[in-house]
C-alpha cells in the first residue's frame, strides 16, 4: 500500500473519530446527530475513493467510484439539515421552510442511483493510474449538479449562521464552520471540473482528500476549544441576496466557465486544473482577508495614521444605530441591539450591558455577546449608596482596570475576558437627564488594541444615545401603566356607582320584606324592582363584553333607508319628544345591517334623552358626493366644545347620570370599520346634529 493511500485512509479515520466524539457527548441535539451522520458519510466517500486508487483494474475502479458517487450524492441532504439547525435558536422555522429542498436532496439522488446505477460511469485506463479517466453518463452529471447546488447551499447557510453571531459567539463556532467550508469548497471545485469535462481523472481525488484532512484538523481544533459548543443565533429568513458565498460561488463558476471555453478553443487542457485551482485559491484568500477582524482593524488604523482619515465613519455608525437601536421600544431589545452594534463597531468580542435594578439597588446583566441563550450566567453587582451621584457627575467612559470605585471593582470581577491577551476593559456609564441607568462593558478586543481618544469620544456619544433610548422606553412604559390604571379607575367608578344603586334598591327591599311581605302590592313592586335590577346588570355586562370582543363587520348589500326604518320601529324614545322622519332613497351599499341598526338606535336614544319635554328629534337619510348619509338632529341641551373634543368618543365618558359612556365609542368604531365617519355639530342650549357618512361603492 502506497504512502498516498495511507494518507487517503487517514481522512476517513479522522471523520469516524470526530463522529464518535460527538455521539458520546451529553445533550444530543438534531444538529449533533446530523454532524455525526455527515462525518460518517464523508469518511465512507473518502474511503471508497482511496480504495479506487488501489483497485488496479478498470472494473474494480468503476465499482469503487460508483460507491463514491453514491456516498457523495447523500452528503447534501445530511449537511443541509446540519447547516439549518446548527447554532440556530429558530431552527424549526428553517426546517419547515426548507422541507421540500431537504426531501429533494435525498429522494432525487437515490432515485437516479436506483434507476441508472449500471450506466453512471465508465473508466478509461491510462499508463499513469492517477490519469485514469472516469467518464460520466447523463445520470452521473445530474448527480454532480445536485451535489454542486447542495454544497453551495450548505456553505451559504453556514455563512449566514456565522454572520448572525457576534463577539465570542463567532469565536466559539468559527473553526467548525471554517473546516466545513474548506471541505465543501474543495468539492465545489472538483464537481465543477467533473461537470465541465463530463468526468475527471482519479488524481483529482487528491484535492478532496487534502481538503478533508485540513477540514478535520480545523474541526478538531474547534472541538478542543469549545467541545462542539452551540450558540443560539437567529438569522434572517430573507432571500439570500447578500450572501458572500453566493457571490463567491457565482464568480468562481463564471470564471471557470470562461476559462473552459478558452481552453477548449486552444486545446491546452493540461494546465486547466492548475489555472482553475489558482483562481479558487485567490478567491478563497480574498474571502479570508475580507472576513478577518484583524485585517479590517489593521487597515483602518493604517489609513487613519497615514492618510488622516477617522478610524470610524461616524455617518455609517449613526445610520446603523438608527436602524438597529432607535426604532426599538423595549429595554431588552435596546440592550441586545446595542451590544451587537458596539461589538461590531469596536471589534470587541465580549460586550455586556448592565441595567440598574432600582428595587434591589443592583446592576443586573441584561444582554451580552459573550454568552447566548440559557448558558448566560445571571450575575448582579451591588451598588453603594453614593455611587449614583459619582457616576452622574462624571459619565465619561473609563478604563475598568484602573477604576477604584467599589461598584467598578465588583463589575471587574464578573466581566472577565475569555482570552489571555484581550486588552483593557472599557466601561461606558449610561446616564440620561442626571439619572444613572446602567453601564456597558467592552472586553476581549481583537488584537488587544487600546482605545484611542477618538474612539472614547464615539463611545461616549453612543452611550448617551443608548441611555436616552432606555430612558424613553422606561418612561413610555410608565405612561402606559399610568393610562391603564386611569382607565381601570374610571371603569371602577362607573361600576361602583351602578352597583351602589343596585345594592341600595335591594337593601331597601330586604328591609321592607318582613313587614310588607303579606301585601300583594308590595310583592308586585318587589318583583318589578328585582326585574329592573337584573336588566340593568345584564345591560352593564353586555356592554362591557362588547368592549372585550374584536369588532367584526359582516358586509352585505343593503338598503340604508330600510335599515333606518327598521331601527325606528324597534326604538322607543322618551315620552314628550316628537319624532320626525325625512327618509330619502339611498343607492345600495355594503354594510353590516345589525351593526348599523345599533348605531342608529344609539343616536336616537341619545337624542331623545338630551331633549326636554316638547322637544323635537329629526332623522334624515340621503346621499351626496359618493357618500350615503344618516342625520339625527335634536334641539336638546347640546354639548360643550371641550366635551366634544376630549370626551365624546372616549369610553366611560357620558353626560347622562346613568350612562355608561360606551355607546358613542362603539358607534364610532362601527362606522370607521365600514370606511365611514361621524360628524358632530353641537352648541350648548341649541341642540346637536350627528351625521353618519358611509361610502356608497364599498365598505370594508
């Protein structure tokens, strides 16, 4: 057995060892099971390829290459599942959205292999075994195309996971993802070769073997660093239009296609593999440089030092802040977005945001890029009494290593960096309107580079803005709670008023019951009183229940004049009030008959209650300018401009002694749900005119 073959079998051995190491760890997850299965498949594929190098005859080479193609065709499905589940807190959503692609990645290769396994490939012997040619049939070309697309999707999903992580979360998963990128990147190259030339030389397998060894070494390094630790990130489910992998693979395939045409015309295929490999290598190195935190930071410092350019583009930083932080309204979201923004802006892998718990007088960690999910330790720092005044007096960022304050020393103990050489930790106090809200600690900076005066100024600016956003969120929450309490008090006042009346009536009845029970007149009055009490309680319950339910409009064609006439027949207004009707025909419109009748009934009852004895109430229907109209006019007491502006359409606001104050609120909701509006004209002592306007053509 040659040295080349021994090296070739070392790759499968590493794959099996990694699969076993992951399988025997505690806390098995779907991602770990997929990883173990994927490594076993990679090991089997490589072992079959290594066996074909020592096969000796064309028939044996064809047998082992067929098994290699079978194992290779199963790789995209398993690794696609892994790439969708590894370190993703919302992996179930991704599996649901990608379920058809996953099924196709298994069903299509197995179907092709089952139907055309005898016609997949042919082997053409050569003098040099490495130059033996494996010629692909039509089904094999399809299998290679499926693998190529699957490999690109796998690397793309791994890239999205890496880009969604920040700080030490990237550090924990970096080597595993980089190792898989090397393995699949090499296979993208070899499958491209196979598709372009409808086959490949056996020697091309050496590239896959070398990539597997390098990838396994990187994965092993990641395993010993973090023990295959996972984090919980939540990548966007948007279209992959910003994926670097898509751009890289597309550019590579384009260049290889152009080069293939050139080589085909020149007839110089011997150097094509070397040229294409150099293109792939150059693109890969470019990707490494573009994604390197150290390279980006060094170039920024070089440009700033030699060309007098600021290290940070303040407009870009402010735009990122506006998009990611200023639009949030909850403190937890603001803290999480702020930690991510500061981590990416200043290349600090560990950024933690601490907020003050006023009840316990402690600093409590609210967000951090150092840990994720349930693994994040819950820690707190007790604050001395005088610390708040000291921080408010000097809210500038400071070096946490040199701080002498008691709370800073305690904070220093619970924000230890995860690297030996991580530079000094910087603490940014969060102060807004002379109120201390918390602090941000930046640690584990890339290259342990010290912060410049320019960066400290930018940190103070961002800290002030973050503190302002947190204060606004806190005050907004307090205002909402205050409004909820006010609404509860108002509703309670109405309930107490009605319940007192009910209780007073029942109490008086109970007092007279022993004395006058034998009198038939008393029993009749008692029954009437109980009936009115029950009716009043049912009315209160039904109106309040209507407020809880979501308004639903069942629109259907209707005649508005008929709706108003039916409402007039079923409505009784107080005695002594004259009712006048001026009902003109109205074109057909869409609306909810019962809801509109309730609005008309409410307006009629209110108009009658507002009118004195001998008063007049007029009801009109008509249409003008594409609107159907209902007008209810009375000459009653009227309403003040203040009540019209501030109270008329608000719940629990009423001018009537026994009114609950929900009728006009519900009426306005119903009309607006129909796409209409209510107009009100009123003057104290002169009466009120309510005009309901509904669109003629449609009502939503």
